[in-house]
C-alpha cells in the first residue's frame, strides 16, 4: 500500500475522533437473505452539518440508504459508528452500493467479513516478581484501577480466574460501561461484558473458549494449585491480576468497530485484540479502530497472525498498534524417549496419572500412522508416527492397534506440545525425530522406552521465536518493521470454559499456543505501566516496551528462531521479548502525537 493511501486513512480517522458521543446505539437488525450483505460504508462529514445529538448523526447515515427497512421489515442500518470511523454498517446489495457511490460524501465501502482468532509460570518467566530484585507487581499495585478491554469470543464469568477477591471496585467517575449479566455474575474483576453480532446485542458468554483464555492471561486473578491434569502445577495469574476486565464479544469486522466504539466510550485503558484478517490498511477494522483508540490514550495490543515461518505473513501492522508475536518459555512437560543405545531425547506429553514409564520395547517405524497403521504389526511395540494429526488422535489409533506407546515426530520444527494421552507418548522435535529414525534403520533390534518426568524448567534455548509466529516485513508498508515485540505464546496454561479432562469433568485450565496467547501478556503489562505512568500516551507505552525488550535469551545468546535455530531477525521478533521491569524505567521514551504519524508516513 502506498504511503499516501495510509495518510488518507489517517485523515479519515482524525475526522471522526473530533466528535463526542451521546446516547445509546443498539439497533436490532435482520435480513431477507438473497443478495443483501452487510457492508461497512465510509463517508465524510459535510462541512455545513453539526451533530449535537447522536440521533442527528444516525439520521444523516440513514439518508444514504434506499429505505429504512428490508422487505422483511428488519432495519437496514446495522451499526451507526461515532468514534472509530465516520460511517455505518448496513444491509445492502452490490447494486445499491454502486448507486451510493454517486452520493455526496461517499468515500468507499467494503463487505463485512469474519475475523479469525489468532498461566502458572509466564509471570515469573517475564520477571514480574522474583526474589532479590524489584517487584514489578508490588510497585504497580498489580495493575489495580486499570481497565483492560478484551475483544474476542466472550468470557466464562464463573471461572475462578475472574473472581474478585482482593480486587477493589472500579472508579465510577472513570468507568462508563455496563455488564450484560449484572451482579453477582459481574463483579469488581469482570466489570464489563457485552456482545454484538450483526447489529444485535447478544450474550457475551464464551462458547469457544478463546476469549476466556485471553482474558485470563491479561488480568486473571491469582488461582492457587492450578494445573492441567497435574502438569504445570502452581499459582496461575494474569499479568495484571488486580486490573479490571471489560470483555466484548464479536464475530465480524462490523461488530469489532462497534465494540471499539463502545470501549472508547467506556474509558478502557488498554485493548487486547487476538483477532485479525489480512487486509489493506484502508479496509482493516482493527487498524482504523486502534487509531481512534490511540487518540484517546488507549493502548492497543493486537496479535500477529500464526502464519510463520513464512515471510510477509504479518498483519495488524499499523505503527499505532503494538503488534505481538509469540515466543517459547523454558518450561516443558517432559516425556523422555530413551533408545536402546542409551540416547535420550526430550519430548512432551501429559500422563494425567495414567502412566509413568515403559520398559525397553521393540521399536517400529510406521510414520504415516493414519491410515497405514493396519499394514504393520505394532502389538507390543513402541510406534514412530509423524505428527500430521492431533497427537491424542494418533495415540488413540496406536492404542487400538495394540501399540503400548507412541513417539510422535513434530512436522513443525522444534515445536512440541504437551497433550493428554492414554498410553505412554512423547512428542519430539523434527531433528530429534530424524535421529530416532536413523537409530531404527541402523539397529536390527531397535528398542525404546518412554519415561514421563513431569514439569521441568531450564529447556534451552529460551526464549525462542515460535515457529508459527507471523513474520515481517509488512506488505502494507515496507518502511514499518513488524512485529514490535514477542511474548510467551507456546503451551501457555490458560483458563478454560468447557474442555473435559480424563475423568470427564470440566478442566479448569488447559494448554494453548499462538500469538493470541502472547498478545494479552503485553496488554496486561501495558496496564501495569499505565498504572505507574498515568501521563504516558499510548505511543510512550509502546516506546517503553519496545526500547527495553530483551534481544538475548536466558543464556546470554541472541534469540533464535524455533523453526530453524538461526538467529532471529527484527522481522521475526521485532525488538525482542517484552521486559516489564525494564519497561517501567526505560530512561528515554519516544512519544508520537497522532498528527505526527502523517509526516512519518
């Protein structure tokens, strides 16, 4: 995208932020089917009009529509925006949009689209609290008083991560939002919860789990004895455990713009958005909404895609967004493969108390275990499979075929995943898998054992850029280095609303990976910084985070790429891994006023 086009977006956004907000914007909608689709329409405000009431703005938007309702009687107008853009969302046909192009003030339109989704230890790994050094949590009152807005798939309000023990009530002179459920479900922790879909107000209850995961990382309260089937047991906490949460449930770009509109009116301090789509700046709801938020001092953290290691797989890449990639930690749920010749390889699995170890057993290399396992004699043997399918699925088919254990070789470089298996299992890296296969080929009586060793720390290198983390350079503007920062996003223990454990009961916590999990880490840290530096702008917070990031791992070596072990570049990791303690005292910050961005571009 040309810099002049980005500047056009900037000027359009500046046009909208000058207007105050009034009234309530809920507009129920429906559609007739057929050729009607929801379009997001951008317009320019006439110089001869002044909107003293939101009703006047809405009436002006309505003047662009052929009529007020569809043939079914449902209103055409879906959302009337007032903060994020000058424009609206409405049910229209392509022919009606074409006719609208001749009307004064029309700029452009785009069809609405779906957005795609993109911890007991990470607060320690990031140095928020540690013996013998300054305590970032204590000094920032654990983020108390800050409001983090999470725009995602909703929330599970009765999860212990969202209990409000020790969390004071919000400052009502600041907080202007509402909660769908009201007390006692909403509380001093979960102060806001709303959902929007196609113009309708919906329940913010999380049916997918993604929003619950992200909210717990950003500001989940402290939960003792958290674990996933006994793995990674310890104290779970969000990055800002005393901060308030305002959760907004969305599905599409039009919904997202409506939610950012609402979040600005509600006076949130930080936005965490683990959603996205690869779109030009001018059509991206996240980029436009984040700019409007930044003019109000709101920090927006948005996830890079999970498109790595492919170059140019970055989006959410405007300079006013903290674009977050994912990295590993040094924690493993260890399941060791010990070969008959004494070699040992560290893999991962969760035994859930069902197994601890196997003896040395014959080894068989099936490789494509689905659908080919029936062609091999695997009874009583440790089976080598490639990780083409879910590891738990591979374990099931090996077990049904009579195999007492399985070694799953990662097809994603050095990425391994701890999943529950009913039989002894180990998910090993692709390099280690190659060595295991070489041993099998060179040894006529090859054997192996699988030994579960539980939660271990000190895995190296750590951190490393996650293989799947989206990479730059930006296709929208090659002058922008993205991502900005990396944060833990591999095998993170997160709050879960619905997944069942081995006993058939609901699992309170599960492991999840991706830039979606990395982003709320940075959002929570931004809330801590805003507590300590209330006069800092969104750009100043971003500067502090980026200029103090760690570019070296725990052994003092330069951070590497999990995919190939090579030194990570700025297009892989941005400035490096977020370093909260250093960001709190950066020494120097680079502040940028919204109007200056035009000159930059």
